[in-house]
C-alpha cells in the first residue's frame, strides 16, 4: 500500500518526522532526578495534563475502534461518558487528595500507608500484568494500521513487523526524557490525530451524494432491520457481549472500569500526579472527559458514514448515475474498515495527513504504557526490594533503572501485542470492546483492595493477596475459550466484560474484607 503515496504525501511525512525530532530534542534532556523522570517535577500545566490523559485514554483504540464501532453498531458507546463523570467524582473525592497528601510516586504507595509495603508490591505486580494486557492490546491495534500502510494486509507477519517498528520508534523517542517528554508528546500526537479525523469526516461528507436528512434516515433505519444506529441510550437489559454499552452496563460495570482507570491505573493517574495539587489534577481529569466526548463522536460518526459509503449503494449510486464508475465496495475484515478507506479512497495529501494521525495515535498508545509501567517496576518493586535489603539508590541510579526497565517493558509489550493478534482474531470482538475488556483482569482485584482500604478497617496480607488473585482469575474463567476447558457446552454462558467486572469486583471485595489483622492501620 505504501506505493500509493505521492511526492506531496512524502513531504508531509518529512515534516512530521522533523516535528518529532525537534520536540524530542526539546524535552528529552530535562530529567535528572526520579521526581523529574516519573512526575515531571509536579509542575506540568493543567491543560497539558488534560490533553495527555485524553490521548492516553483513547489513542489507537479510538482511532481504529471508533470507526469499527460506528460501522458495526451505534452511538451507545458515547453513553459511557456518564460513567466517566461518576468515576471522576469518586476519584477526585476519595483518591486524588490522598495521593497528594502522602506524596506518592505511584498509586500503589497508598496501599503501603494502609496495609504495609507487601500490599504495594502485590498491587504493583498485578497492575504490571494487567497493563501488559491493556497496552499490548492497544499496540496491536496501532500495528493493524501500520501493517495496512506498509503491506496492505493484516497477516500475522505484517502485524508483528509493524509491532516491532512502533515499539522501537516509541522507545527511542521517550526513553531519556521520562514523563515530561511523554506528556508533551501526547499533546502533539493528540492534536495531529484529531485533525486527521476531522479531515476524514469532512471528506466523507463531501463524498456521499445524499443530503443530510437522507443520511440521518438511512442511519435510523439500517437495511438489516437492526435498531437505529443513532441510539445513544439503550435501556434493554442485555448481559451478553453485545449489550456492554447499554445503560445498565454503563452505570455499573463502566463506573467501576473508569474508577479503576482514573484512580488505580498508574498509566492514567501518573499524568494527574504531575500537577501541582489535587485541585489541578481534578480539573485535568474532568477536562479530559469533556474533551473526549466530541473526539469519540467524530470517530464513531466516521464509522457510520463508512456504513453509508459501503453498505448503501442505493445512496452512493446517485453520484454515478450518468457514468459507469462503480459504487464503493469494501473487501476485508471490519477491523480494517477505516484503513481500507484511507488507503483506497482518500486523495493524496489528505491520505498522508491521516496516515500521520494513525502513526501519532500509535506512538501515543505505546508511550502511555512505557513510563507508567517503568515507574511501578522501579519505584514500587525494585526500589522496595533493595530497601528491604538495606540498600539505597542515588537519583541518577533511579533514572538509569527507569530507562532500563522501559526497554524491558517495550519488549514485553511487543510480545503481548503479538499474542493479542491471535486473541482478537479468535474472539472476533469489535476493537473498542476488545481494548476495554482486557483491562478487567487486573482492575477487579485492585478495586476490591482499594474499596476495602478506603471504606473499612479490615483486610490482611493474606486476604489482599487472595483478592488480587481471585479478581484476576474470575474474568479469566469467564472467557469462552477458557470455559471450553472446564465446562460442558450445556453449562457455558456468554457474559459481557462489564458484567464480568461487576461480579469479579464484588467477589474480590468480599474476599479482602474477610481478612482482619489488628496490626494493620485503620482505613485511610
């Protein structure tokens, strides 16, 4: 597919490459202490952090998953913002003030205040495993786009080569500057990929000959007889995977998912901890949710217009009524729908801008996991082990350890992304649902432990460990390909990931509450 790019496309690529080099040079030499490397000196502007949180929460998952969702489904994904605001209130009330009060580097240091150092190690380890799943899945999605650009397909070899390429570029771009570089990089990449999406949206509207009211009517009455693609709130009680974006799922499972993402996942929370205080961090979080609504809407609407473009030849044929130009046809898997359109139907110039947007989303996807996983590995686990042995590290040694761990993380994420290729292909889940579902494995146990820490005086070392393990195992056991191993066909069931999270969190919280150690401090 790369041979379709013209001279103007390559010039635009060159300009973007120069932008990356200059921005990397500006911010890559400012981390001399662990506070700078992992927390940006707690001096990052609120608006910059808000955009970084937005980019971290979305990136490649939204760039490809949004159009995939709009093409296959409807607008119900937008309803998850209700859960986002509820979760933001919870995090701003119960977690952010405590993070700043105890001056933590990672969110898991809060558990050390309540349960002791062992709880911090355990939670940090579970986070690393869960984040490996989640960031690996996003890296896989970014690789789909790059594979389409370079090879024109998403065969295993094409995707794996693309994964290695993204991982190498992202690592070189961020390994020296730490979180400051990543946050400013997120801002640049976010502006680039949103601009690219707006261009696509405008060109799609121009390409579809039908007027606005005709398009709306077509979306309200899909040709397969399904419900309107303009549905935002779906009040039907559907526990299956197809109902995960329904209203009842949103106000239960998605609230839990967002609480964990905003307040217990170092990947997102670390960015908020770079603000000077909890008030600024709260503003950054709320602003990111507000900005995310129109951004997600743009990507989902692109998918809906692609549905009109490829699935409604009766509307598209108006443009060729007086000629023999064929109506657009889509050939491929639905996960490639957006890239197929970009590479086959967009004109030169716009094609390059959109491709750059995809690369920007890919880099943002990778960068969001590198520093957060590195900070937990170094601050919570490696440093803690050395302290138990009576050893300490200088600031320079901490930064060096962070850079080494970032390289290890990049390799691990690449391996996980390759595994996600087979995982997603086997499950055939829409990309957005897949990206969200892989997060629940670590979130369930973490939610149980944090709820116990915040709202009770119970918990013990054994119950914390049990809660983290059980919280991880319950969603695993609910996966269809795992149920095949231990349940007869007649007893197997299909449950949406949001409901899996509700069940697993309830069980994990109950298990954690069973512990009672009088030597453990009272609730935070």
